[in-house]
C-alpha cells in the first residue's frame, strides 16, 4: 500500500503530549514499517511551527499540497500523529475525512496506533469526534493565550514591539519598568499620513509623495535591513498607509473585550482633535468604495459612482469630442453631457449641506440592529458549542450551525457602516451657518476624490434615465427640465 504522512508543529501549544515534527515523522515511518506500507520522503508532508487552529491566519503550504495529492495520486493511507495535527476549522477537518472517504484513503493515527476507514460508519464518527475534541482544545488554548495578552491590555500596557513612531525605553523613574515613547520625526509622518487620508486625499498620491521625498518606510526605520532582491521593499505602499490609519495605538488606545481603553503610552501627537481625525481616516478606509483604485474614478465626479437607469451598469466618461459626457459602461443605453450633470449634482449637494439640520440627518443612520445581531450570533455559537460538548447536538448539526453563523457574522462585519462622516463634509458646513454661497465656494475648491466622498455620504444612488423625447435641448430651461426628468437621485438619509 502507498502511504503519505503529514506532520505539523504548532507554536501555540506547549503541552506535554506535543511532539516535534521530527518525532512525528519518525512515528509515521515506524507505523509504515510495521504495516509494510510504502512511505517515501517525497510523500512526507510537514508544516513547521505553524498553527492550524481557527484563530491562526497563517498559511500551511504542505497542508494544501497534501490535499491535492490525496485527490489526484494513488495514495492508500494517510498517516498523522493525531487528528488535531490536521484540521484548521472543524468543517475543514470534516472535508478532509470526506476527501479520504471519496478517494478510498485510510487514515492512520499514530497516537492511537489505529487505522481508520472513513467509509466505515463507526470509524467515521471516531475521526469526527477527534476533530471536535481538537476544536474544543484549540478554543481553550486560545483562551489561555488571550488571557496573558489581555492581562497586559486590560491595564493599557504595551504588548509586543512598538509600532512605527514609538520606541521602548527604560523608565527613568523606575529603572525596572519599560515605557513606550514617541520618536518625534516618525510621529510627524504618522500625523501627516492620517490627516491627509482624513481629507480624502487618494492613498496613491500620499504614497507617491512620501516616496518622492525619500521618507524611510516603517520597517526600515525600525531597523529592518532593506531586502536587496526587491527594490519595492524600500518604498511606501498603500497597505502601509492603511495599516497606520487602522492602528489605534496612535491615539493611545488599546482594544480590550471590544472596548477601547486608554493605553499607558501617549497618542502619537498632542493635538486635541487628533483622535477625531484618526477615526475619520479610519472610517474612510473602511468604505468598500475606496478599496479599488481605478484612475478614472478619481478624475470625474460620477464615474464609477452613478448608474445607468436602464441597465444598472455603472457610469463612465465618454470623451473623444470637446463635449464630454457620462455614458453607461456596458451598453451605452444612456448618455448625458458631463458638465450639466456635474453642475446639477453639485447644486443638490450644496443645497443639502445648507440645510439647517443636515448633520443631524446624516448621523441618524443607525446600525444598532446589526450590533445586536452580532452579539446574538456570538451567543448562539457559544450555545451550540456547549450543546455539542454535552453531546446534545449531533456533530453534523453543529458543523452546519457553525458554518451558517460564521458566514452571517462576516457579512455583518461588512454591513456595519462607518458611523463617522468624512472630514470633508464637516469642513464644508463648519461655521457656514447654512450660507449657500460659502458652501458653494468651498465645494468648488475640493478635489474630485473629496467630492466623491461627500456624494457617497449624501446619496444612496444617482441614476441617469433615458430621455423620453428625441427633441434637442437648447435653452437653460430645457436643460434644467431634462436634468430633473432624467437624473434620478435617492438621498441616503431619507
Ligand atoms: Zn445601461
């Protein structure tokens, strides 16, 4: 019989029964020898020092390879130390058992000294129970690790290496204590990045600017040697900007049990309004609309923002002539002069922002029900797990439940919209007292990406419909009438 083996070392567990990868390999070889199975080094898969638990985000390359081999190559038996070596999530472990069943691969667990046939009902449930116990174990271990980190976090103490902008020093007042302090020149860069993102300046242009000025990237500034093989490594990139804008350490906070608590270190700058600016930048980046950067979307007010009223495709610019227009991306069902539409939408925005209670309107958006659902689902998951631990719930039922709940939780995460509004909206209305003229001139000075952020905040949708007549519009009145008829808007807060 042809055998394959899989060994894995987890860095999270440090219990007595933990075996090194070498030990696990040796046990696999011994099992193969004893049973006269053909186990060659090329079929011995191993992942070193990588946790396969559901709480670990790391990838396991050999694990991926092994699954492919089981599917495509004539393997008769898979040798593992114990079931927890193999699974990441319970339903993934289940999938492996199913895969072995389908491919007629036996599973030998060296810790049990036993070979299971996943096509046999009793063996199948024994394997599955093993996976379930592993899941329970993983959750327990995770709790233990979390407790240690939490002990630090709950007191706002630093945990791990300080982020870019800070360094660890010995406390001059208590030489046994380490404290986290700012590095002024790096702190300045952090402040600059976060402030510019909050102002809706495109990440790409921030990146370009930092690179042109020759600002050293965080990892190198913190002592890492630049990788010689890749030039890019020494340049700023959008993920670095996002990382900085998402790090609450910069406002001197630590997240603990879903709440933010004050850290023992200072915010990256002393400015009073910095925390507010940080949240604006943070929320702007969460907006899925900003995740992709199509150059054109930053040039024209409604490209990739408005939709075709006929086929729902997004609008794009149609150039070529002096008279630029918006047209539908797919079929070109609708076309309308860009200048007219932009003026029309700009007027709607300025008039809306001049309304007395506009801020109250915008803030009225309510995600409370989503937070409530999130909490309920987490509780449900715990109930299911407890029920399973008491064997009140079948394994299949538990797995199904888990899969559904996790999927919905992910969805909710996406749905929870930033509660903050772009700084630009506030800047437009601040102290304007509803003065339309002031708001108009401020609006005119904004860059297109900033304008688009405002539009995204104010409108749920903007659609251009087909014209109902073939008559040419010429006079201002006709243009106005045609715009009112064809540009259909939906406010986000009504
Ligand atoms: Zn269309």
